[in-house]
């Protein structure tokens, strides 16, 4: 069935309107074809990605918006709503024009090293911004073994999670956000706001997959667990009962914000396995800047006086410090380190080594992460645009090795503080780490 231009206009205008409301934009005029998405609407990179995923879902067609966001080898500086409509109409009329591989996302200001570099005092002040967590006493029988991917946000954990989900011996749902809380009710209370409510859906999606439930059924069950005061430890066990012999893989980057949270994995699980995923700090900072992640972080304060770049660097530094410190307490045979750079440049060797560590057979579907969105749980509960994790995943169609070094076009190590550079230099010497 041919989609008419009027339907495309109606869809694009409605999606932009919804996003402007969601991001609390200062833009008050009616959306028109002449509305600039960045200059007028204040869109960030993640808003562009969410817009494209929502348009594709509502029109029921893969558009290939990566070609709109990168032109002649350069990211576009801005787009009007009318340009989005024109591109969509043209692509629907000529779908074979889409390229097989996707580019990244719309340009954001270049990160430079001209500002003040972070200090240890800054790191201490940043650490005080992180909300403390109440954890349960380490009593009772532990849950059976699980796997935890430990990394700062924007380190490639969504890609790694989806790659692992391609192995039938593993169950790797979207971010669960369980280990950070003592009870399911506390989790609900903390995450139930406009910017983080979507983070509640990882457990919903996991139950949909293991119990063959609808989203409504899964949410009703979780609501009962919350009312009954169920511990998150017990809820982990409920997920695991539906897995048979599969290993549960929990990928929730915010666990690394607190070493106390990380210790809960040892207290709650029998011989848990850990994958420390590293990424060059400049690559992580660039990705954080592109995604305007501060607005969406449930554990961060939007009112911080730190710049977004400084926040990103300190998240990288504090998270990796916590992971490495925790790793010193874990037997070496239960710890595996891999870098994002290795995963995207050498996907098959990286996955084969990981499978050996996890004690499962390698499966070739692991290096084809963009196939079968339902079994890999990248479709979200209600919409792929509400998936917890990196929405930029949906812009790609295959693993892009250039993603490992793309940050070098925009920033350099000159911007980094001494503490960050020391950790980069010293990662090799730690028994619980690997070279970036």
C-alpha cells in the first residue's frame, strides 16, 4: 500500500510534537515544515534517533534515516521538519536507495580540551551527587549463577548485550535495574518519573520472554510484587526460574556508580561471572555528549554545576574505579575483560573468547546482532523507541568497526584530567582489567 505525503506529514509532525513535549523544550510555536529541530526545538542526538525510530514504527516501514543524518561524509548540523518529511516521502517511493550500513547520528558541538580539566576535588564532589542505596543483609540462600556486564554508560554495553542474546545458552534482557535496590517497591518509587520510567521495562520485557506474557500481564505481576514488598533478590530468582539451563545476563551500567551495589552481586548470587567492558574515555565522552545522557540518568542531578563533558569524564572515571576495586575481591577465573574497540573490530574472536569464559558454545548469530529483534528483546515493550539502552542501536544494520575510533574526529586525550589519564595508563597493570 502506497503511503501518501499527507500521512507522512501527519506522522512526522505528531512525532516531533510528542518529543518536544517529552524533552520540555522551550519551543512554543506550532510545529511547521520550517521548524528547525536543533535551533528551534533543542533536539539532541538521542532525540533524533528516537524520532526516526518512532516514524519508522508508525509508518510500518524501514526508512534508512542514517542517509539523512550523514551527507557527503559529514554529519548534518541541523534539519527542518520539512526536510524530514521530504526525505521520508522520497525514501518510501524509492526504498532500494537505502545503504546497507548505517552511519552515526547528527552532529553535536565538538568536544575540545580548552576548558578546565577535572581535579580530584571535582571527582569527590561528583561522587556526592550519587544517591546512596539501601541494600539488604546478605542472608538466606543465594540465587544461582548469573552474569553481569560492568561498564560506565555509553561504553557499548547495549551492543554487547544484544550480541550475547544471540546465543541460545544465554538470556540477556534489556537493563534490569534490580541490583541497585533492596525491594521492588523502592525501585518503582525511584524510577517512576518522566525521564526514567522506561527503565522499569527491562523486567517487563524479561517476563514477557520467559513466561510468554503480554506487557500488560507482566506489568500486573510486577505490580503485585511491589505491593507485597518483594526483594529484588527474590525477583531475580523468579526470572531465573523461567530460564531452564540458560545463564541470565544483566547489563545495567548504573550498577558501576557504587561499589556497594556491585558487592550485592556477590552477596545474592552463587559464583557470579563478571564481564568488565571498557571503552576509551574520549569515545565514551563523545557518545555521552551526543546523547545528552544527563537528562535521562536516574542517578544524576540535572542541576549539577559541572559541564556535560566533565560529568561524562567523571562517570567514566568513577565507574571504572569502582569496577576495578570490586574486581580485586573476585577470583580471577570469574572475571573477564574486553574492550568495546575489540568487540567492534574483532567481533567473532571476541565472542569466542567470551563464550569460553562463560562455559557455553559459540553461536554464529552472536555476530549478527541486528537480526530477530523480538528474541533479542530490542523491540521494547510498547515501542522500540522506548527501549532501555542505547537507541542508536536501531540506526545500524551491522557491526561498524569505525565506531571504535570515530571520536578522534572530534576530540583528543588533551581534554582529559590527570586522574583519567592515569587510569588509562594503569589499566594494563591491574589483574582485573585489559588494555583499552
